[in-house]
């Protein structure tokens, strides 16, 4: 029962955050960033992979 209550609380919070995002987007307060280039994606993947092997 506690788990179910926590899930409902989380779902409510996520719905609220999404609604705030939609309002901000409609009013022009939110501008999405540009998509990452394939080179940027590969660079981050490489950095993450190397940092995981160091640990």
C-alpha cells in the first residue's frame, strides 16, 4: 500500500511538471536546445565509457 501511494505521488508530480512545461512552452518561456550532433554524442559516449572503466 505504501508503494502504491508513493507511485501515485510520483505520477502526480510528473504530471504537474509536464503541465508546467507545456504552459511555459506555449507562452514562449521555454526554448528547446538544439539536437546534439553525432560527433557530440560519440564524444560523450567515449567519455562515459572511459570514466566507467577507470573506476
